[in-house]
C-alpha cells in the first residue's frame, strides 16, 4: 500500500500557500475541477518537486441505482494517468436519481447523499465498484460520507457495511474522521464502534476537516478549523493502525498559510502520539506490523480476491475480480435492471424528489431533518454556481443569493452547475427581472454570450408563462 504521509487538499485559492508550505508530502485534487492537457501550473510544479497528486472524484455516484457512467469513468481514469497517481478515490454516495430505471425525471442532488445500509444497496454498490475497478488503471478507494438524514429500516451498521464491501470487492477505504464525527452528532452513531468494525488494513488514507454545530446539527463545512473531537477520532484510528496517509481538507474561508501549517503540524503530532496498540479489537483487527489474517469464508464469498489478468505489469494492488462463493460461483451482485437496482432506484428517487422538488417526504424519514438537508442542498447549489459563474454575484450583488435560492426551490437541478447557472439567469429574464434595467442588460449580455442564442423576448416570455400554467414548462 502506498505510503503518502501528511497532505492537504489542493484548491486554486490556496495554491500559492501550498507551494510554500514545508512538510507537505502529497496533495489531493477534485478530479472534476481539472482538465487533462491543461493542468494548473501549481500542480505541475508540485509534481516536478516529487509531490504525489491524487484525484478525488465527486460525481460518479457509485452508490446510486444506475450503473456507473462510462464517460465519467473514462475521464477519471485519464486524469489518474495524467497525474501519475498511485490511486483514485470516490465516495459511497448517490448524487442523482430517477431516469429510465424508475420512469421518473432525472434529478441531480448537486451534493453527496447517503446510501441506505441495506442488502439491496450493498449488492448494487458492490457491482458498481467492480465496474469502476475494471475501468480504472489504478486502485480505487471509497470514502464514507457525512449525513444529515438517516434512512429508515437499515439492516447494517456503517462498520458492517464497509467491512462487507471490502470483503466482497477488495476496494480500499478512505476514512473521513470528520464525517464519523458528523454522523455521531447527527445520527447518534459511535465513531469508536465504527472504527472497531472496520478492516483497518484496507485503509488507503484518512481525511480530516472542520465544521460547526448549529441548532443541534453538525455541518461538515470544510470551512472551519479542525475541532478537538475530530482530532480525538483521528487519534483513536491511529492507535489501531498506522494510516498510510492523512490529508487536511479546506474548501472555503481559507486561512493564512501559517494557520494551515499549524493545522498540518497538529495532525502530524496527533498521529505520531497515537501509537498503534499491540492488539486491536474488532473486525479486521491484527497485530500492528504483523501479517494480515486470512478471513474465514462467508456465504457471500471469500475475502481474498485474485488480481485480474488486466492488472498493470508489476502492480501489487490492481483491480480485482468479484469474490467467488464456494464452488466458484460469483458472489451476489446487482446487474443492470435487477430487482435490487429497481427497488433502490425508486427509494432514492423518492428521497431526492422530496429534497429538491418539494414532493412529500417518504415514509419513515424525519421531516425536520429533510428540511435541513433540503436547505443545505440549495445553499450548496448557490455556493457552487457562484464559483462556476462568479460574474453573477458581481452583477446581482446582495440580490444574488435570495434570487438563486428562490430558483432552487422551483427548479430542481437536472444537469451540471453551468447548466444550473444558465437556467437561473434565463428564469430571471423570463420573469422580467431584475427590475433595474442596467442589471438586466448585463445579465442579458452574460446569458447571450454563454447560451449562444438570443435571450427570451416578450413573446417567448408569454409562451413560457402559458406553458408553466398548463404544466408543460
């Protein structure tokens, strides 16, 4: 397993600061934010210095009911090769739902949403992971996510879910200790219990990040200093196994370089002070530094998948075949169109529709928490659109945020953030807004430049209103 050391999430806003920091062994970059052939100069300079760069995907949605999109997988594979990355990472989450599988409109969450810890969801996830492993040139690691809501009638704990995922696919884990803290506050889940259930030898690296508590809910903001409870969970994990890498995430409200350096040093000392215990307790436990035990077979397969013939020459950890049950029969999975995929698809579409389209809450969910999650998704959309199209907050000023949140309440996301920005501005122009003629002129020019067509005039606006009234808008 690749030894990474202590690193930091690379973001354009702190690129210069990261280059000036000492003791940064590696960086992680959001895969969707870079283009092969046009890598940021800062990343190229870091690579030239021998700093490892790991692409971190956010849009695959491997926990969704559909099979992974081949185009997204190909793009992630291409970026891994361009960066010379030793592995790629993604999330155990779904990010879209609906479409042909459920015969409902396709909806985008614009954020990571939790997968139900059920057998159906696990079967689908395992199959999706195998598809991704076959498409990627380097090993894959998956991250546990933070959640504001809990699915009713779950069948497995987080630790059990992750342990069986690793056993059935051989995938590695990216453990986010800040997300364990988030789920402790929001869902009452014990971080120590989750860690004790994990196959710790499968950990590729660890995320550390800050957040804040508001009205009894912990928000994983990545915009605040790392709090003591998160460092305590990091220490607990490091007492069980020496993590190959630990990375600080910061996505907003970026502090000065010396504050980043101090947080990195705190992380480094926390890990160094928490020496692995001689004997670990729980699933996947082993003597630190000793050989990994061979798990006993289960009714879902063995835990020692063999490398595929397509593994790169000389690779010690490559894509793996699905584990086999006794007699060489592949372990349970969920092929395209299977009942498990359909059941999961219906459930995820109902939840996402309640969150972004205002439909009734599915049975068993906490309605208040769904409201918190819904507002958080809308705020996330507003924040990301402001970064993707920074001209809009500049043109609209203080009116940008309330106008966009009104847009988000009435128009669920169905594509990417650039499409969302165009739809937002089109909606304003169709409604004859803003009232300030100069602001409207600037928005019109912005929309025309990016949409490539004339903005909607009075006749088009009238037709749009008629279609909306008739339910065809």
